[in-house]
């Protein structure tokens, strides 16, 4: 605090006040973020040693395990295939969802569109529906005996795709997330479209640009920062998929209990009771997420600095 | 993310946004306001897609067990009141307990969350101190933590503290919202002018009083947004209560419905209960959503990256 710049400074006095304000957040962060993470790292380095037949109160003792939990977590084929499934699901979901969100945001921004606030509201509505409920509703709609889609296809003499088995499952899962997330991202992009100065469009229109040209050449480049933000958050959310596959699971036998990496951690910790290996796997997932996030941010910053 | 620390001072938060391209008002009535039909129809198509499952649950909840799998999907049935009565009497009315629990977790959690986010965001926006950006970055890294990496050790630590399977075990971890702090900070930067803070300080206001009587009233619209976002996030949360709770009388409605659905896979007679329960569980959120529409300051979100 040698000589802070005099401008834009609200606090000149002692440095104690801001720390008072930060107190509650610091306590909560320590208790519910920092401590659990440290504990997970500690647990990941431990394991249980069973003496003899594992009977008696002192038969199970916790011992130092070094990195053995990590080596087994990383070489576990289920974690690898779970990550692969989530990557495939994300590759279907994220471009579709953001493409649709951008598309609808641009449509909302077209002059002389009717039912604007109605469509905006209805497309945003699924955001209010919990993932569990959304998956339940879509899960029923995927059942051939219930779905209106299958009904219509049968009337037309065709058979519908099987969305609850095999590769159809990826489409089924991605559709639930697209349904739930498009509206939210649309609003974020639309809001930043509205913040652009209207004179730019006027000038372009005077120059003879069509609405489509304005959208492609002016609007999309100018909302690029919002697209980056929505892409980032969608990517993180995709990696964390848990509630949706858990809900679809009772409806189909082709959803394994380790479909996503998070489901595997849950199964290891609470069904198989191996908290040590679950801790190691979750540390690996956290590290991969952080690595991916910072890599992404670095890439974006580099392009932003080098590009313009 | 650090670029946001130098927020553009003149950023417009809510653009007055004239209707884009709208023809200037003509006293003789609008000249020729041709509707842009193609975009309108495409938007309505999107709206229909979003309504498909919601209209389905509305009609499906009116069907009796026999009608559910036999009549046309969107044909209304005759069993709604019966379904409602069955759901209400299921295990002594535990469904309504779940709804009350959700309201408790989300209401109290979001309120505390908005309060903590407010003071933290204000401190990060309006004070210059050593480690300020470090604090902010550490908090933001919290957003990136996969919830399971937190929930498993959180559960084990809660058990050690004797708090597992309690209301507090779900409520306490929901209070700190890195996202809420992020929004509050942006909002404090934009809505609380430094000059006003400076003037209050010259008048002798101490830090806490300055925050409470000067900054807080200015931040209320932003904090309402934080409350709403956090309310929806806690209401919709599944993983944390699913891991923390064993006693189904403490379940929020998401975990409760999940337990019904799992039972339904063994006895399909439960499906009508699941569907009726799903319908009732989305009604409060949709009502909240429609009623408080004008308080959703989503512009905060997109404004956040424009500096």
C-alpha cells in the first residue's frame, strides 16, 4: 500500500474495513470450499488396509497410500470412457445450444418481429425447470408409448428412432440440455445485442446492407465476448453433468451407473464405499477442469490481444 | 478475467434501447409496419419446442393410470383430482413437506447468499487493498470446481461435525455463491458512484454505515437479481441435497421427485404421482419467474464482459 493512485479510490483509511466486509465470505469459503478440497486431496493419498479377514474393530486401518489411488484412477477404463461419453455429449450439445441461442437472439433483434416478448419469455422458461424435472418430462416423451412424436410417426407408417438405447441416448441427453439452456444463453446474447449503439445499424442500412448482412458482419462480431462467456460456462456445465443422466437411468437399461465421470465418483464413494479412490478421481476431475478453463481463458486472451 | 477490474466507467447498464430500426413515429399513424414474418415464425417455432414438455406435463397430470399409456398424448384425461389426492396422501403428505423444504432451502439460502454477495462485491469494487484481485480470482476458481469434488468431502466433514442429514448441511454450503459475488461486484462498480461514497465519507460516515445507508440502497436492484439467480440455483440443485440427506422428510422437491421416479421404475403405478408431482413442482418457479420478470437484470451478465 505504498502510494495507491488517488483517483477512483473510495477508501483512504486503514485497510481493515474491507477485510471486515470480506469476513463472512472468507469464513464460508474456508469451511465449504478450501477445507473440503484439502480434505479430498488428503483422502486421495490414503487407503484402508485390512488385517486378516477384516473382522474386529481394529481390522481396518487407514494408511498412507502415496499416489496409488491416482495411478489406479487414471488407468481405470471406466473413467476414460466416461470422459469420452461426456466429450461426445458436449460436442453435440454446446454448438447446438449456442448456435440456437445466437440464432434466436438475432431473430429477436430483427425489426418488425411480432410476438417478440412472448417468444423471448417462452424460450427462457425452461431455465426455471429443474434438471431433474426436465429429464423426467423428456424421459417420458422418449417412451414410444407416450410420445406424440412416435404417435405421429406410427400414423404415418414409420418407426421412430430409439432414443433411449445405443447412440440415440446421446441425442436424447443433448436435447434435454439444449432445451434447458438455450433460453438463458439467448437472453445473455440478446442483452448484449441491445447494448450496441443503434447508429451503427442505421449507417449500415443507409449503405444498403440487408438485415442478414448486418447480422453476419456487424452483430455477430460485436457480441463475440458474450459468445465466449456463454461458451465457457456451457463447457463447465457440460463437464459437470449429473442430475440428467441420473434421472434418465431408471427409464432405460442402457445408461450405465458410470455414464459421466461425476456419476462414477458418486458410485465409488457412496455405493462401493471407497471414498479414497473417489477422492482421487474427483481431484483428477477438478484438475482437468481447472486446466481446461485456464487454457481456454489464456487462448481467448491471446487471441483478443493479438487479433485487434 | 482480470480485465474486468478496469471496468469501463461509462458502461450503460440498462440501455434505453430504442426499438431497433423502428420507424420514427408518424402523427398520421405508422406508415407501413410490415411484419417480418419469417423471423416471427422461426421464433414461434422455438417457443413451441420449449412448450412441448410443459404442455405434455399439463395434460399428462390429468390422466388416470389407465389413460396415461393408452390415450393420445395431448388428450386431457379425467384423473387430475384423483392424482392430486393420491400425491397429497402419499406417505402422509411427504410431497408437500418436500415443497416446503425447497422453499426453505431456496428462500433462506438465497437471502443469505445475496447478503454475503452484496458486502463482498461492494468491498471488492469500492476498496483498493493488497490482495484484492487474488481474493477475487480465488473466489472465481470456486465456480470452476466440479460440485462433486466439493460434495463428497463436504459430506464427510459434515458427518464428522455431526451435521450430515440436517437442514444446515444443505443450507450452509449454498450460501457462498462465487457467481453472486461476481455479479455484485460488477453491479457495485456501476451503480455506486465513487463521488457519492467520497462525499459521504467527508460527511463523516464510517465504513459500515456508509455501506448500509448509502451503497446498499443503490445496490438493491442488483441484489434482487442475485437473489433470484441463487433462488433458482438452490431450488434446482440436486447433487448436494442428494448426497447430504438420508431422511426423506428433509428432501427438497428435486430429490423427492427423484426418489419417486426410482420407485416408479419398479411399480409403474407410481408414474402418475411422478408426473403430477413434476407439474406442481415447476408451478412455483414459473410463477416466480413470470411475476418478477422485470427484476431479472440479465444485462449484468452480458455487461460483465464488455469492458
